[in-house]
């Protein structure tokens, strides 16, 4: 028979307290995140060093190699953010979750957007590990505490407005493209990258199913001063900024590989990067201040 008892740490079953559960969850989150960093580093290094590992089409292969280049630098950054978060840095907690969100999104292109290759199992491990680590990280995160330590002068409505603009712009662009495709029969153009139909389809699906709702939710919650708004906004902005960096890296790599139709630069990209950069920098700059007793989850400030 399971024994349930009440302790100062909370109510739990089987003789464990709520405090014990939080400690176990935190340790599991750290272990899984570090394991993901190791897997990402190994997969990225293999993708860069092994010839023709991604096969055809060549445009997708070069795009994934660009993602490998970015991920190779992010693997140690993930470990560093985990270490600093365990030392009490709120910014590190948010960066930790943002890095995992980026890795989950990007890993989907390796798993679902490329042909079968020798690194398939490794990429599946990265995808699943990143996704579950993100869930655990957000569960272990002290969202109320982190939000309460944002400075009173945090321009949350400015950041929320930028996220709302990004959500509307991204959603409207892909909705228009898909509606137009259903009328004309032409495949949507996608981005300035050279992308096969499968990658365009996957990118639009991920953006509409994940990014647009996440941006919109973060915008509304942050605008209203809800505790989760600060966390979600920081996470999607960190991940979004890294998405844009990967995009910038992928274009010249396609040009260097002589991919027909490749371009080295997207003239609209600096404006988009600026939006992400300003919003992320402004929000994270005001994190990790002094706690304010009046700050409650869900209470406007």
C-alpha cells in the first residue's frame, strides 16, 4: 500500500517530499541537457567532417552543414548555461531553455527533412533528447521567481509588441503562401535559401504549428505581465535569434557549394535580425534583478 504523508516540503506519495521531487527533477534535467550537448557536438562534428553524409539534394545537405556549424558552437554554450543556471543565474535558465528550443526545432529538419543517412539515429536522439529536455527545463524552472526578479522598468510591452508583430508577419506570410498554392498549384517559394519542396513544406508546418502560436502567446502574456510571459518570451527570442543566424550562415555555404540559384544574402534579413536582437537584448538585460515582494504570477505590473 502506498503511504502518503504531509511534510514541511509538501505532500508526496511513497515517502518522498515535494522538495525531493523538485531536486530529482532538477538533477534529471541537468543530466539530460548535458547529454544532449554531447550528442549535438558529436552529430555536428560528424556532419562537418564526413563527406556526403547528408546525400542529396545538395541544397539540403549544405543547409544542414550550416546548422552543424552553428550547433557546434552552441553545444558548449548549452553546458555553460546549465552550469551558470545551477549557480543562480536567471538569464542562464532562460538561455538554457532557449538553446533547447532552438535545437529541437532545428533537429526536426535533420530527422524529417533529409534523406536517410548514417547519422539518422544520432539525429533522432538529438531531436527527442532536446524536446524532452526542454519540457523538463521549463518544468524545473522557477518561473514565478524569475519573473519577479525582472526590473520594474522592463519594457515588457515593447518586447511583447515586437513578438506580436513577428507572430502576425510570419503567420500572414505562410498563410498567404499556402492559400495561393492551393489556388495556383505552385509550391510556396519558402525563404531565400534553395530548398526542395519537402523542406519548404516542413518549414511552413513547423512555423505555423509552433512558432506563430508561441510568439503570439508570449506577446499576450508578456503584455499583461503574467509570469510565464517573461519566460516564454525570452525562450522564443533566444531560439528565434539563433534560427536567423543559422539562416545567415546557410546562404553563403550554398553559394560556396555552387548550388544553382543560391544567393549569399537576403536583403530583408538584417531588419528581421534586428527585431529579434533588440527584443532579446532588452528583455534579458532586465533579468536577474532584485526580487520584488509585490510581484505575483499573473499580476500586472
